[in-house]
C-alpha cells in the first residue's frame, strides 16, 4: 500500500489486489472505511454506449486502449438521444404547439 492524494486533495491509498490489479481507494468518512472504484474497461465503455462486442473487437484490433476510451467517450448514446427526442415530441403534442426553429423554412 502507498498513501497519496487524489485530485480533490483527499487522502487515498493504492492497494495491490493481485500482481495484475492495483486499485486506488479513498477514505469515506461517513462509513469510516476505504472505498475503491475500479476503472471501466474499454469494452465496458463501448457496451454502455450501446455498441456490440463484435464492433468493439473490430475497433480493438486497430486501436490502443487510450483511443478506445476516447472513441467511447466521444460517442452519443443513441437510446438516450432517442428518449430525449420522444419526450420533446410528447411535450410538443401535449401543449399543442408546433413551433418552427427560428430561420427554418416554413
């Protein structure tokens, strides 16, 4: 174990779980214990964005983990955008308005 500060100046420690896994844990005063949150893998990030494992494996073949994290992070989750659009449509239908965006062709 090694003591260190995180970006919020909170005291934390690195704990070696196994030779291949070291986690960073921060003291959680409310529970009076250390809490460790592991970093998501690139594959987990792609899954959260709605991509298939097959698509991830193709991307993984030609990209570093750093690039994969960037790609997943720059993505827009289609299901979230779709839900926002549906909700906007519901509100528009409920209010009976059909306003055009300023400058849009009528």
